C-alpha cells in the first residue's frame, strides 16, 4: 500500500478537526464493532457446541461494519445493511412470521439500521473530504 | 454484559423493546416454586406423641375414645358440620371441599360485568418486614366467607375477620409465628384456613377457624371473636411437631388450608425442598375438630399402622408430603391427597417401595381411619419436582348413564387427569408413553410416564435452538449457548450430572399448573385452567462443590436464602428459571395462558395469553405496555354461575373477567399490588362480590402490599338485576 489508499484517513486525522456528526459516527462505529465482539466469540463457541452459525457471521459483520464506520467509510453502511438483511432472512427461516419470536432478530438490528442510515450525510461528506484530501496530495 | 445492557438501552428507545424486557421474576434464589419434600428416616428424637388415644392398630375402634373426649368438651351430639357451599358463602380454599372454585352467585353476567367497581379495599397491615429480617412474603390467601364474616389470613398467618360488605375489620388473631420459621421457609404465606361448626350444645367455640401455622402448630379460634378455643388441644393449640422428630424451625411448616370433613381436620404440611434426605416426615394426619385429638396418621412407610410412632421413634423421615390443599367427598368418606415427593427432589436413589408408590400420586384415604383406598400416580419415579401442587377438583362427570363422581387432577407437567373418584380408575384415557432415559449413577428413570391423551396438555411443546429468545441477538445467543450445553430431550428429560451438569426441565417446576388449582363451571361444563409456559434450567452440583448449607445450619448472613444442598444425595441442586442474565425468559412469549376446556369431550374451547408486560420492564421501570403477551402466573381463578371467570395471577397488577364460554376478556381493574392469589365470590345482602388478596409475591417479583379488594356492581345495577329475577 502507498499513501493515498484506504489507510490514509487514519493518518489524516491527526491534523484534521471533526464535525459533531463525525464524532457521533465514530462513536457509533465503536458501539457497532463492540456489539459484534460477543456475537463473534460467543457465536464461534455456539458453532463448536453444534449450534447455529448466524451469530458468528453476524458478529464478524458487525465488527467489520463498525471499523469501516469508524473510519468514515460508506462500505461500513453497506456491510451493516447486509448483516441486517441476513438477520431478517435467518430469523424468518428459523421462526417464520411470528412477531414475538422475531423480536431478537429484528428490533435491535433495525434500530441500528435506522441509526446507520441517519449517518448517510456524514458518510457522504466524510467520503468527499477524504477524497479531496487524497487528491490534494 | 455491559454490551447487552448497552444494546438493551438502545432498544429501550423503541417502545417495542420495552415490551420484551420482562425481567420477570428474575432469579428466585436458586429455587422456585413452593414445594417441599421429605426423606428416609432415622427416628431421631422422639417427641412426645400427640395427646391422643389413637391406636397403633389399623381398624382399631376409635369410636370409644372420641365420644369420651367430646363429652369432656361439652358436646351433646358428636356431629359438627362444615356449612354447605352456596351463593352466599365460600367455605373451603377451593369454594367447598370439592374445590371447583365455582360460585353459584349469578348476579354478575357477561352483559353487566363491565360495570363492576371497587367497593372496598382493606389493608391488613401485615407488610413484608425490612430486608434485613430475611422474611419474604407471598399473600397467596383465598379468604373464606361464612355468614357475615370474611376470614383473611395474611403471610405471617394473622387471621382477620372482615365485614364482607364494608371491608371493615371486626377482629384479628395473631398467632405470633416464630420468626426463625418464617425466615427458613421459601416464603411466608397462608393459603387459607378452615371453618367448622361444632355440634349443638358445645360450650365454647360453637364455630371455629382451624388452621396450621409455619412453626408447626395447629390452632383453633372462635370464629365469632378470634379467641382461642381452650378445649381444643392445649388451650387452642395442637403441637403438629409431635412425632415429627428433630425440630428445625420452618423445616416442617403447614401453610395450606386444612380440609374438614365428618368432624375430622385433615392436614399435611410443607417440608422445605432439597435440604436433606433426613427431613421431617410427610405424614398426613386427621384430628378431631372438637378436641384436637389426633385420630389417625398416615405414615406411608409404616403401612397398616395409623397411630403415633412407636416410643422413641418419629414418623418416617423424609417421606412424600402433601403441602397443598386436600379435597374431600363426605358421601364416600374419602379425602384426596395431591402428593409430593420424598426429600431431595432430584435424587431418586434408595427410595422405599412405599415412597415409589405414592410419589406425585393422587391418593384417596378413608377420612375416618386414614387407610389408603386407592392411588393413582401422575409421575412415576419423580425426579423433576413435579409434585402435585393443585388441589384436586371433584365434579360430576357427565357420563353415558348419568353423572359419575370424578376427580380432576391438574399437574405441573401440564397434564390433566380425570379419574373416577370412587376407585381411582381413569375416566379419560391415560396412556403410558416412553420417555427419555438415563440419569445419575445409583438412580434410574421410569421407562414410561402417564399421559392423559384425551385432555389438552400444556407447555409440552418441543424446544429447539430456534426457540431461544431474547430482546437482542446477544442475550438470545447466551440462551442458545445454555440450551446447547444443557441436556434436553423434551418433556421428562432426566436430570444429568457431569461437567456442565445442566438440563432443561420444561414445563418447569412451577407448572404447567400449580397451587392455584383449576376451576369448573358445572352449568356451562367448562374447566378453566391457568398455566405457565416456562422452562427451568437446573444444574446438578457435585457434592464437593456444594456450598449451600441446609436449613437450620445456615449462618446468620444467609438467612432467607435456600440453596439446594440435598444432603444425603450425591449432588446438590441449583435450580432456576431459564432466563438470560438480564432476567428475560429464554423462550419467546406467551409464558402463560388461560384456557377453557369443554367437559366431557376434553375439547380445548379457547386458549388466551394471560397478562401483559405493563408492570415489568428494563431496570425495574414499568413498560406500561398493555398487550396480552401471556406472562408467568401464580394463583387461580373463580368461575361464577353468571358465566364469568375472574382471575389475576399474572405479572401485571390487574384482575380480569373473561366470558367462561368464549374466553373473551370482558373487564379488568387495576390492583394495588400483585394478585398472586385466588379470587373468591359470594353474595352478601343481595349483592355479589368478587374478593381478592392483592399483596404481591416475592418470587414473582410483583408489587408487594397488604390489600384485600372487593368488587361489585353499583348498588342500583345490583338491585335491578336482583329484581329482574
């Protein structure tokens, strides 16, 4: 990798001031990533015990999404969206359209999905700014 | 965990979330449903035998001794009575000795029930003591109503006579139950008392309240003014611990209403669960209601002997007991005992032949002699704590050639057995089905268990990994890991031991059905049943890792906590509801139902989730959400001749009315505290009342209080209804 690739924003932070939206986005990225940790490790243990693979996959998705969101990358939103879709599909496959039974599969993930969508403007501006800084070099 | 909380907090933002967070009755201290059991014996200290002329020989003629004592008490004739149960009264815990929880009062109907209003609220003043006293309360009382008296019994077993029309106190009697006993029991409760009319000419206490208290006494007080009946026992007290052996306060603790039939007071008692094999005997005894003399004792491991234990011995230690209410049929002269298990519920090794025979059985005894007439086992070799908690319900079962005297027994494992109460033979088919096998070394599993296949079964759906639930994927995952680690092979999954040592017991040991019993409306021929749908997660703890001390040996700081040391068994027990660390059930709701069953077809007429999460929510904050998701429940229902069923029982503080035929909810009212008790109904002064003890329940974690509330139609409506007849 050379300067100007995806590692760049991290470095550029040192001499950059953040907007409130970017701070919130980074905090959100941390939360999403941390939520993924118990899912990944607990989920791996569950696979070892012979249980469902969903939690480990979802945990990996959350961690990846969290890191990318922290970095201000739109890819984080896409990865979260895919994880969210996976939750819906997996949940319906396991319990059908039973509203109560679907709660763990839908409510928390949907709240995170909505918050993630609210960050689209921040992600867009962050993305532009990163691009501009890269170009300026 | 902090992550889970974080996520949970996020979820709380969405109203939907609060819904789910039912921290329900989080951790009941390593135990749950009220139960008890006994164990094998060592005739340790031989307490003085009851001051009775009772004989060791079965069939010995007692008619000589009894009249003599009765004369001493000043009775002209030897016959007393329990008043007939009619629209104006409620004379046994379950209404009458038939325990059908049915009131012939018919003023309240599906059409007018919406107009019900609270007409009085009485505060007993008996509130749970501060936490440092380590006494936990459960106001499980179903009052009695006889004449113009309503007899309430509070958790510390104070009896209060309340005016049924006004809610004003007339008198109270405080037995001053030993504090140590209340600390040592699972929770302080008084399910009820019994009422008896002495024969004409009796010099004192013409009418009596007779009941047992948790420190091992049976008391008789004058039903008119609450003064002790001095001619009963010794100054109104019978020492129930006579013949029991070692006296650990609370280990032996009567707290269910006695049943009186043919002048015989019949009572069992609770024995605290899972403490030690060497526990108080489960002996069931009959006493003369006039004198308090013991007439017979059914000590099941001494078959053929019905008197006090031999000199220097105690009643057989640790045998299956009867901790709940007993039903009786005066005409047949039989009492119906819903039996529990031997001490140390989860260890079946070394049980005697008699213990195996009677564990978790419905057993009929001759009320005059205590001799067993028949027995029907609801669980073979019970190692799940599926003791019978429901009072048996006696009904006229519609048969081809007219009504058959039947007894209906609901069980914790979700089965409803229907038997001919003359002989114990099933009226609805009972099939023996193969069940999962294999348990601890030194113990065994019964190859089959009985299922009442023509009646609906409750809470026996098969769980899978996909059944695991939570408010978020994280607590759901926690539940799923526990599920994967635990042994589970469906209903009757045997207890296991080993590294994880856990198994899932579903239904859990609070049922299915428990002490609230079931109700039968003989007019509409509908059986009303409230059930729990909650699994338990139980762990066998290897002996060397057991830290819990048995009752009587717990240090001061651990007062009030009951572990499951199971002294005498190869392992201890850690038993709890299957909940996530944030207190949410590990399976999706509904966690509780109210159902109506058509008799005699056994057809399920309706089944509705009972209760909302209104008074539960994250961090102890009430969610105020009023959707009936079906919560765990304790307590029972009352059915009335007007075709209306009343029940509280659920985790939200409401009493509700349902159409008995359809299950449609017709009315509800806010309670001042949790309603984990059985409502009763009666008319007084031409007005029908619904009365309920609403004082909350410690392990259900409902709001505590000290209220008794009464509902009735507004005076003008009541009058109009009455005139219209």
